[in-house]
């Protein structure tokens, strides 16, 4: 029904993942089985269109107040690479 | 009696009366952990020096908190300020959080002492702790077996007397299943009862932090401390938190309970089924009314969960891109860096679930998978809540089988089936507790799950306490001690 090999390539692109050689071997079969298995759901007759909400109490909205956040230096110290007060990343646009 | 064998409630009592020093308690745990954790592998990180200085501080206080001297382990997907928090993943291997989870803040404010961070399946995805990127944890009752998962490190630490109690997190059964495998008590509170601020997100509509300890009492005390509204988690409920511990002793009316009907037990491990029937005998004398119920929608609970949870995970885990924190793979261009970082940083099970979630949410499949699962979730919830209007508690086995051997389950779906009895409560957001209820002939612990109405933890603890007293599962058979005795018998 689904060509999982093609699909997996597309999905891994969407998910920003590359598959190792071993995963390329194993994953298509596994994913097909899992998707088949969760597909059982299609036999369940669910009344109406009602969708689940994890809480049934009304959510509280926060006032839009300026609050103290984490110190910049501490947060920056977590960055894998930085330049001055900035987080540094590799070039965004490909070289021409 | 050795300090490490003291229950948390007893130990706290002694420390608060200044009869025992917190420092002595911590020191005895440290020397025990140093010996046994080489075998068990419950801890990813230990913070002995911090724990000792925290203990000295507690000893010096005139007014000691409700958890003074409690030696507690924290699952490593709960962030601890200044203490490495890996989530069992290479992608966060060297992550030192700049902030503290609300639950940890609350434990410390009551003078609990954090001794270390426990192992887990990477991003809490798994049922055996074998998916940890670092090493597997072993079951203290039998080192060839898994402790369950994903809170396997927390369960093993408590069972092996490496901590008085621990925090775990439960998304589809990750507190209740390892508690059952390791012969301890574990609670998944009602969704919204405990703040998730600082819990590294896996599936946000399901995740809930819960206590794991050697008795119902100890779990009740910890829950009183960690529960309650938190402005930093808008899904936490603004409801008062009872003193669960003191309510345990107050008299209650006999409960109406439901067991699963025989048709729900088809295909169950025979020893689990036999134990479940024995429990029915014991429990029937303690209740005012007993019924047998089947939950037709439960057949759909696992497939539903394995669409919803991976979908939320695929979205939650999009944040790990190597830019702001965590692991970054070297690359010449940004897009390539994202790809290489995530590829090298995530293990196979995490990738499988991200891809599964990406699939369920992608255009063309969303209606057939995610939307259908969301409606199924509504149906499962309605069925459970309707049953809980007629009875106070539903009792089920906690797991379909006792702890299995390391490496025994290779097929992903076979591993997913471990959650058979636990996921329905996760999907419905209701509380569930797992308490030890017997041993197999081989001497492996079995767990009983009790489900209750939302925000009825007080009644749930009280009933679990009654069961605990009647099931008479002996604390002194736990972990290392039981193993030692079995070795001597041989």
C-alpha cells in the first residue's frame, strides 16, 4: 500500500534526521509493522467529532508582565559555539 | 537496623526529632551506592559532596522541613540546576541546566536531599531502560533482568536501597511498570496534579511526574510536597493539596471496586493471572461491593497511545538542533548541522518515534491517524470515567508479565505491549498507583494497579494503604537483601 522506503526518505527529511546504514535496513520493515498495528484504530467507531483535551479545568492566562529571566551569561555558556554575546552557527546560506 | 533500610517517613521523623543526623543517613547511602551501583547501574550521575553539605545544612536548622533528611534520587529527565541532566541521551550528554524543576525546588524547600540522577530510556521512550544511550540498569531482584522503564533507574535505586525514594515520570506507564518490576510503590498522579515545569517534554498531554518509594506512606508524603499549582505550568491545577499522609490514617468508608473480567485476561502470563485472582480473594473482604468489568476500548488504547505520544514527541524534540545547548555536530552549513546533530545525537528508538509522529502528523495522513487517535482517546476516557462513576477504584495487574531478561525483547511492538494495562489511565489523565502484590515462583515481584477518579489521590492512597497492609508484601524482601538470601539458599 505504502512504499515505505520512499516515504521514510521523505519523513526523515521532514524530521531533520539521517538514517544510518543499519537503520535503513531495519526501519522500513519496523515502521511498516508499527503503522499497520496502529492502523487498527480505523475499526473503532468513535462517536462524533469530539477531540480530547488533557485538562477539563479552564486554563489560566498569565498577565503580560515583564519578569526577570535567566542571566544572559549563564544561558550563553550553554551554547556549543559563541561569538561575544551571540550564539554562533555555521553559515546559513550555501556558498555559491 | 541499618540506616539504608529505614523508610523515608521514619527517617524523616528521626531527623526532625534530631535523633539521627541527616549527614549520617547520607553517608550510609553513599557507601552503599558505591558498592552496589557497580552491579545495578541505577545512577547516571551522583552528587555525594553536594548531598553531604546539604545534609549538614539541614542538621544545623532549627525548624526542619517536612522531608528533612529524606535521601531522594531524581530521574534524569527532570532538570536540576547545576547538576548534569542527560535525559539518557547523547544529545544532552553534557547539559547542565541553568534552572531547577518545580518538583526539585519543592523537595529541597522541605529539606529533602538529592543524592543523584537516575538512568532512563532515552527521552523516557521505552519499557526496560535498555534504550539509555549510556548503559542499561539491572533489576536488583535478578541482575539478568530489566528493571522496567522508562523510570528504571529510579525504581532500581529505591529497590536496591540506594535511595529512600525517587521521582520518576510516567507518560504511558513509566512509573507504574518499573515500580511493579522492582517490587516498590509508584504513583502516576492525575494529569495537572504535579507541575511539569522542568520535566524534559516527551508527550506533553500525557507526561506526569510521580513518586516511587518503598511504601504507600512514603509516596503519600512526597506527593503532598510536590503537588499543587505552579504558575510556570499552565496545565497544573489550581486545587488545594491535601495532607495525604495524615489522611491515610483517617477512617474511610468501604470502597466499591471493579476487577477486569476474565475476557480481559486472555493471553496474560499465567503467573500474573493467578496472582490477580489471589488478590481478588484477599481484597473482596475489604470492600463493600465488587464488580467485574471489561473495557472494550482498551484494545484501542495502545495503538491510540502510539500515535498520540510519538506525534507530540516529534514536535517536542524538534528543539534539539545543536544551536543553543547540548551536542552539536561539526558542519559547514546550518542545515547540515541540524541534520548531523540530530542524527548522531538521537538513538534508534527516539528516531523511530520521531519518524512515526512525523508520519501521523504529515499531510495526507493526519486525518487517518492523529485525528482518529484523538477521537479514540475521547472514547477511552469516556468509558473509564463512566466506570469510575459506578465504582471507586478499578484494579488491574500493573504489567502483563514479570520483569523480562535484558535483550529478550527486540521487536518494538512487543516492547510497546508492556504498557497494556497502564496506557488507558495515561490517555484519560486519571491517577494510577502500582503496589507490590506478590512474587512469582522464581521470586520476581508482581504489581497491582489501582485506578481512581481525577484528583482523588487522597482516596487512592488510603485504599492502596489498606491493600498494602493486607497483601503483606514484605519490605524486608526487597532487592539486594532478597538476592543475598537466595544466594545463601543455593
